[in-house]
C-alpha cells in the first residue's frame, strides 16, 4: 500500500481497519497492531459461535 499510494494513504487504511475491528468485537477484547499490517486479537471468555460471528462481520466489512 505505502509503495503504491504513499504513507498517508497507508496510514488512513490502517486507521479504517482499526475502526472496523473495534466495532466488530467487544470492549473487553484486546485489539493491537503488532507490526506493519498485522493485527492481533485476544478474545476472552468467548464461545466459538460468537467468535465466528464477530470474525465474519469484520471480514465482510474489510472486503474491497
């Protein structure tokens, strides 16, 4: 992204991805950027069905 569109556009994209992820998971879940375009989610006390619902919602929001 940065190489093609520049760092400002890359930063904007990262902010938007962060917004989508924050809105897709609970406040008690931990979301962090671990480097470049890599994010880490820590989901506490969650059952698998709830996890997949949240994941599918965020994945659909991030599709071009």
